[in-house]
């Protein structure tokens, strides 16, 4: 390696490290702040380690922020909503990718339209619809609305995944006389497993992070982010406690992100440019 | 769909942005009426909770309604408000300003870095990529809480400035509480959330540009700047289009961070259209006006998506 390319390499690392530091500094800072003594006196300044590590802040935040309740909501909603929306997307995407039926193009474009209809355009009547159904402040309101909100992307994503299957796969199944249902589960779903996993992870992230719907439709059944927002609103002056709350809410998504990093990247990068 | 540029919505909007050459689309299978059965569950759910409310919303938007007593038909008044109501105008002015931070600056920074970083393989890129993605992946509300602390009068930014003898620069109420700095402060938060994603996307794009193009440019005696405009920028066209559409649409729907960071304040210094919809519908009880604002926001998103795609398409052919 020549001297100039070594300098070049060093500069590359310097830049990347610098950018990474900017990206994580506020996050590390909030973790440090969460371990400061609560109440007035020692303010977390962001550069120094806390004088003593107050791990009990996490227990206090968990209790005062009522995170047990909001975590339960987020978990129940995700456990029902993620499989449901992935299943419906697989079924729909399969039909759009492998079958021709009258109006299929038009229906598909209606779904695609959903990718850019903002929630704000439907939220007002939705509130009255959900109220008419008697579902205000229930898990079902979030489950149904989040699932329906994922349909546009899910259908789009699964159709693209199934379209990338080699035609020979389908033909072989047809020659065997397999019915469409069997072909889907025996051949197409195994083929599209990576895409399905990516969709599952992205859908979970969406569900866990859901804030707006929870804000509008729930009072006692808040999601974790909505619970955090309300906690942060009530305890504005207690930086350490609110910081602990933020860390608590961030941890599940952080774990999923670290474990399924490849799927996240695929969904957000290749998914972004493909089409 | 979602008001904030969160994970799924990112991937989700993208598709609209990409405009690759029309693929020779494989004939989508056999004619089979059973297709309706497969599509039906998804479509019914989607229609019932997206398309139908959209229709209802258009209807409601022509009424003056408080949500309780019967509404009165007011024609297009809720729409003409768009031009006469200073609260709405300022909401859109704010969102335009935020766009600089949420879209243009992260793209500029990402492009610059992607160009400056040479094409030497960086070891541990996966690890750095993970760190750079974190601001986007972690729940907005949690990162917003982190930034409330960052911007506090006793927070790290203020502490650092004071240590440098620049304490006079710290607003009395912190950056989020100050009328002139609150909006840019929200913007910087958004910029922090987006720049890593832009950088990584562009970096991946640069790696895909054939090395021969760079060699050819060098043989032609192109300097770094010329090389950037002749090779790198055209090579990143799709990525650029995608990120632009995504971040601009994302900005138009900004809600979560406004709610958590400033609540639209101080005063009305950081109100945005999505926040106005929520406030009017669920705090003030101006349902008709809120519905109209939502529809207008949608029309603007449609128009922006269309225009951006057209412009980028033309730019690509030039």
C-alpha cells in the first residue's frame, strides 16, 4: 500500500468514525443521563460519568411511567398484528404476482396509492368509524388500523418478491397439477422466505414505534412510545427518570435491530432502490 | 402512511420514487378467478379503513362541524381557509423550512461524504452502518426525549458552549423554548435522524458504479469536482430520487417529534400541517376544517411525488 493510499484510508476511517459518533452521541448521552441521581442538584451534563450509577432509576421509571401497561399493549398489538398483516400481504401479493383476473391491475394500483395517502387524510373520519364500532381505547382499534395501514406496503413488497421467482418453479408445480394453495405454501413461501422475514421485521418495527394512532385512539391502552411521551410530559424536570424511560422503550427495538440487522438493511436499502 | 419517517414508511414510500427502465414484466400467470379470493381479505381491510374513510373525509371537509351537534354545509370554505388562515400558512412555511433540514442537508452531506470517502473497502463497515442507522431505527419518541435533554439549558450543548466561553449563545429557555431557534432545533433533530441513512444509501450506490467509469474520467484529466458531477452524481440518480421523494414526503407528515419536542410551540413557532390536523380534530373540535386540512395535505403529497418523479426522470435523461 502506498503512503498516499494509506493516508486516504486513514481519512476514510476518521470520517466514518466521526459520523458514527455524531449518530450515537445523543443516545449514549441519554443512557448516561439515565443513571444520574434524580431530582435537583446534580444535573446530567452529557460529558461526565454520573457521580454514582443510579440503576434504580430504571425501576422507578418503569413504575412511575406505567411501562408495564404500555409494553403489554405494544406486545399484544404486535403479536396479533404482525402475523396477520404478513399473512394477508403474502396471500394478496401471491395473487398479484402469479394470477390474472379482471381488474387486477386497477386493484393493485389502488393498493399502491395507499403508499402515499397520509394518515392525516383519513384520521378524522376514522375516529368516528372506530367509535361507532365501539373500539375506542381497545387493542383491537390499534390492531385493525395498523394492519390495514401495512397493506399497501406489504402487498407491494410480497408481489415483488414472488415476481422474482423463476418461472420454472411455478411451471413445475403446474405440471404436477398442484393447486394454487399448495403451490403457495409448498413452493412460493419457502422461496420468498428472506423477503417474508424482512417484511416481518419491518412490520414489527412499525408496530412497536406506533405513536400517532395510539395518541388518537387510546387513553388507557397506550403503546410504549405513547406511554413514554406522556411520561416525559408529566416528569419534564426529572431528566434522569425520563431518560431511563426513553432507554426502556428503545431497548426492544434495539434488540430486534441488532439481531435482524441484515433484514433491516435489506428492507431499507435494497427495498428502497428496487422497484 | 405514517406521519413520521419511520422504518417501514421509509421502505414503503420508496417504490414510488424509483423509475427504472420498464422491466420486461413477466406475464402475471394464468387467468384465475381464484385470485379474487386471495386478494379479498387484504383489500377489504384496506378499503374499509383507508379508502372508505378517505371518502368520508372528503365529505366531512365540506361541513362546519364540531363533532357533536349536526354540521352545516359550508361548501369549499374549509379549503379557502388554506389561503386565508395564517395558522395554516405558517404551518406550511414551517414544513418548508424543515424540509431543508430533513431532506436537502442530509442529502448534501451524504453526497459529499460518499464522494469524499474513497472507494477503498472499509473494514467493519457493517458495524459503522449499524451505528449510523440507529437514529432512524429507534423510536422517534425516545430519540426526541434524548434531544430534549441535548437542547436543555443545562444540557451538553449548553455546557460545551459555556466551557468555551460562549454561554451568551445559549437561549434562556433552551433551544426548543426559544421562538427563533425552536424550528431549526427540530430541524437539526431531523437531520441527525436522516444523514446516516442518506450516507449509507449513497455509499452503497457508489460501490456499484463501475470502476472503469472513474478510470475513464481520470484519463480524461477530470479533477475531483468534475469526476463527482460526471460520474458519481449520475451514478447515484436512483438513490437520489428515492431519498428525495422519501424525505420530502416524510417531512410533510412530520408529527411525532413536534408533539414531543415542542408541542407546536413556543407559541405557534413550530406548528406543522399534521399537527394542525390533530389539534383541530381532537383538541379544538373543528372537525370539518381538520378533515379539509388532511385532504389538502394528501393532495400536496400527491403533487410533490408526481413533480419530483417527473423532474428526476427528466434530469436523468439529460
